[in-house]
């Protein structure tokens, strides 16, 4: 006996085994139509206003590849923040006619929220909180270091853009920045060298 489904799609789960007897109304298979998918992105509430500038979101896939999506706006936003992450869900309907995306797969999504800028970028570990002021420790020569107040910008993937206070190409301390900062408090802005 042939089984016919009311939709085209892909069988993603089977609740029965071949040859098993079934009753009317029994769940046999789960089928999804994967030609269009819902993409649930988790964003911080403070970043939602940037979505009005969104042009061609880009997916970063688990295999490391990238896929540019068609220019789109969110289909809807879930306005209740997640209690654990503090994010809100933004839902996009995306075209998957080529079948490249698999439903249920986790991926990262990136949005261009304005014109591209060129800024120095440092690892987040290089930023030290010095009594509420963001500072980095800059290597000014040999084993000599300097405390530098910086104004930070966008943070992403463990990196921070520096808007003011650091020039491109300057070297910053990433590991051990805090002990160097403590040594700076005992002398001047120039720390000297470490042993």
C-alpha cells in the first residue's frame, strides 16, 4: 500500500518501523517542506534598531563556509528577552529552494549595520577595566610598556574595535595585562620593563 503525504518535503523522523501495524490517526512520519525555512537569530535588544539598515545577511555555516541571503527584513521579532542570554529572537523567512540548508542546523548570522569602517582591533582579553576606565597596555619599545586609555567600539567573536587611543600596528599586552597595569600604578604611565 502506498502512503501519500499532503505536502512535498523531506522525511525527518519516523515513528514506526517497516512492517509495523498501525491504527487510524497514528503518527507515522514527520515531513517538512524545506524549500523555505525560518531562521531564528538571537540578538541583543540594544542592537535591534540596526536591523533597519540590514542588507544581505550572511550565514556562517557549521563547516566554516558562508552563504549570503537575499536582502530581507525580519518576518517578526519575539519581544520577550531570553532569561538566560538576555537576547530576543528575530525570525527571518529564507529561501532554501536549492536545499543547501538543513532544518535544525545551528549557524551564526551576520548583519551589515552600516558602512564598513577600518579600526584597530584587539583581543577582548587586552582590555583592562581600570576603575571603570577601559585601558590597554601598549608595548612602546623593548620591554617598556605604557598604560593607554581607549574608547571601545563593536565587540564580536572575542575581539573589540578601538575607536580612540590606539594606532594601527601598535602592540598590546594580551596575557598578563592586569599585573602590568598594577605595576604602572606604583610608578608613572610608563611602566618600565618586567622580569
